[in-house]
C-alpha cells in the first residue's frame, strides 16, 4: 500500500481531488487542517479549562489550614 499526502490550499481544490479519487476508485481520507494558534488564544483556552478557588482566606491562610489538617502517624511497614 502506498500513501500519498496532498495538501490543497483551498476548498475548491480539495473537492476536485476528492472527486477525482472517487472516479478512480481510490480510497481518500481527509483530516482537519492543523492550525497554529496564538499565545493569547492558547492562554485563553487554558484559562477556560482550569478552575478557580474563591475564598475569603488568603493563600497563606489556606496553606496554613492545609498544613495543620495533615495527620502523620508512624507506619509499621517492613520494606
């Protein structure tokens, strides 16, 4: 099997190539084009995915609460 990759620059050429492949009985598969996104768009997408924490406590106060709520105990484990 041989794979031929064609990268048409517009939709018209793409449809022409797909039509030709169909006429010839050749399997043709299309994939969405890979588009480059700007750093700002990347940042906006990232911020849309991550959550946020809203609290009346400061970051230091939350950190202190987390540290104080940890429980450490001796573990009787043989390695």
